[in-house]
C-alpha cells in the first residue's frame, strides 16, 4: 500500500502503518507539553521496534558555537526513558568538544543511525567520545532525524539497528519525528538567537571570507576586491567575531554550515 514499488518484502500492511500513525498524530495534536509529545512519539517508536525508545528533541542554534549554550527545557527536551546520568555527562563533554555525529546529522537529508555514522566518519581519538559515553549508559545505537535543519529528534536502542531498521520503518520514524518537531515548535517560545545573525554580516565581509575559504592570501583578496589589505583584515576579523569563530578556518567552516558561502 505505502511502498508497493519497493517490493513485497518491504510492503507494510494497512494496519501496521495507518492505525499507529493516525493514533500518533491525534495524540501529538492533543499534547499540551513537550513531555506529552515525546510520550506519543515513544509509543509509536515501540510499535516499530519494541527495544526502541525516544531520546528527545533539540532545537538547533544557527551558529555551531551556540551549541555550548543550549539549555534543558528551553532548547532541549528529553524523554523519561533516557538512562539517568547520560545527559549530564553529555553536556559536560559537549562544552569542551563538538559531537561530530550531531553535526553530520544536522546536514544529512536522511536519518542515520549512530552505527551508520560511525562507519561513515570512522572517528578516532576524542571524536569517539559521544559513542563511548552512550555505551557506558547502555545506549547501543540511535537514530537521529534532522527536521528542517532546525530540530534534531533522536531515538535510542539497546540493540544495533542496522539489521532490523527496515526502510519502511525508517520512513515512519522520520515522518513521526517531523510531526513531533512541528508540534514542539508550536508549544515552546521563539528563539531570539535565530533572528538577526545573518543580517549583521555585510556583503564585503562575506566576499572576503569566501575568497579566504578558497585559500587566497590577504594580499590576493585585497587585489581581487579592490580593497586595501588592512580593510580585508578588518572584514575577516569582524566576520570571525559575528560567526563566533576563533580564526579564519573556523569562520569559513561556520559560514558553509550556515549556507552563507558555497
């Protein structure tokens, strides 16, 4: 019915898909708190896979540097099934080190499990900290869904998901995460940090940063733009501050993440 073109082995029945999704959307629409929305999402997750639960949802900031300022109850909403203690340790580490899996999930068009992310990134050293911490608390795998690059909604599992997370179930879980994120957006206050950051960056600052991201030296950028070298340095310094970056390299990377430069 739903994915008939994908072959009979992937084709869910009307009862398997329609009824749980209808109940889920009704429950989410009736939810008046983030907790009620996540509870409804958790019920649906367990109907897809009995050992799957909800981690929670996070409203992503525009700037990568703002990840260190996210707060529980304002930007992040956790489900009660999450192992106690994990979040506190995660936040403590995230203040010092970035989570490469989160950055990848935010810009992916598809929902990736942590196992798949590990295989793609092949993290070493400090980049393994999110996965090692999760294992410490019995979180063997997870599925993270990026909704409009504004929300991350995640499920966790005590088992590896690769061999049991079929494509139809992945689609259902992503659709449910998207609906839950839309409802959360309605329930919580607007984030003033998402307004005004881009408008303060001038066209000349972005032009200088774009050329710097291509490996151009200060004198080359100045010649290309018809500006003095000190003016170019000033533009680059200002755009670094506005993007919350420590240097030109980080500023260029952050501008790409925010789709300010190609």
